[in-house]
């Protein structure tokens, strides 16, 4: 029986973390196997005739308790996709005719009648739940497939944030744009036309959309000799690099980024390195600065900015950066 309980728990985990009993029946698991898995704690009952593994994502369990499946930004967070952190809602997809939805905090109450969930009506505002009414595709798991979830994001998320999340999914190869289109419908075609698999972070997407909106020629993830790929190349020579939230002074990445910037400068490029905060918190000023540089023609080769082959030797890339000598110098001041 232990092997049976591991098998049923593994199947539920591979299928989103929570499933209805009918899916377990269809997969060939018996009621005895399910009961044994519940008894040993590897599977828990989260709603009448719905079961989850004990380590299922919290938002999956909460969505099932509401009466549907996790979708939209909630699924994007589970996949580790780009997230601004501003959307803290639980997004739940339910059947179009669904009613009597429950609070995500409602837990099954043991009873002689089989243990129906405690009846705690959903307070969408108080419970911070965004309900998505959509019947197709049928809900077969506590978590929507990624393509469905991203399509649902388009209904309740700012376009720029939805595009950033979709870009990160495309860059990681987790889903195809055509697959998202098939669930999004024609009304969101223009938004999806602005998505690309070339942006590796949401802040990079934000800069790209600024340039695209003004028809400024640019390319993403361009490879430059002895430098490697740069995030964005605007016009001929303006390189824009966007640093993630986890960049720290003194790290190997910080050191190697400066070495790349040095090589780019030697080759005649103008490097504009943007921090996460500059794009997320101070975007109005940052975007004005980018556009001002372009208005001055800094993105084009000119008399004072001709392309160059650089030095005859390149700085080596560091595999490990030791900032102990610098720390010692600063401590002695």
C-alpha cells in the first residue's frame, strides 16, 4: 500500500497539485488507494471530492477551496515568471454558471456525512480574490495550464505587466505565443503582437515597449564581438543593459558587467545601464532620459562616435571576484 500512496501522490503532483476525484477515477486509482493516501497524510482533502498533495502550492489549494482553479497571475507566480509584486490577488477560474463560491480559507469539516467544506461565502474584496468566469477548457486540475493562465491575465492585468510576464514565459520556452492566442481570442491580438521571446526580464520588456511605441529602431539580445549578448541595441550604438533586482555591488556579476561596459566603450558604444529601481520606481524620469539621448542622436554613429575595433586585447571574464582587498582598504580609512 505505501507504493500505492506514493503513486497516487506523485500523479496528483504532476497534474497541478490538486485534482477532483473523477480525474483519479479516470486515471485508474481505486477508492481504497485514495483513502490510504489520505490516512497516511500524503494526500489531503481540500474540498468535497477534491484532493491535493500535502506540498501543493498554497494558491492552488486556496483556489480549489473557492470552487475553481488557480489562474492568471497566481499561476505565473507558481511558475516563477516575471512579477511586479503589485498583484497580490488570488486569481481563480470557475465555470460560467458557478455560484455559492467559498472563501479560500474555508477548510473541510469532518462529519459523518462525508465531510463537506465549511460554508463560508466568498467575500471577493475581503478575501482578495479575482474571479474569472470561463468554462472552456474544462477545469480538470487545481491549476490552469500556463497558456490558459496567461490568456486570463490579459483580462485583469495592465497590458505592460501582462506582456512582461508573457515575454518571460516565451524567453524560457515554457509556452508558445500561438498557444496563448488560441485561448485569448481576437480581442487581445494587438497586445499579444507586442510580445516577444527576446526579453529576458520584465524591466527589459518595459524599455522595449517604450521604444516600440515611438517607432525607434532597436533589437533585443544582440551579440557583439568580445562582449556577448546585450539586452537592447538602440539604433547603431546605444546599448541599454537592465540589471535585475538581485544585482549587488561586489559580486562577480557586478565586476564582469563593468568589464563588458569597458569593452563596449572601447568599441565606440554608448552604454546605458539601468537598475531595477530606475525602471520600476522612477520610470517617468528614466524614460525621459532615454528619449532625450535618442533625440540628441546619441544612438547613431557620427563624427565623434565612429565605430572602433577596440583594443587589441580584451579584459578577462572573472569566474570569482574577491572584494576582500577593497574591504580592507575601506576599513583602514
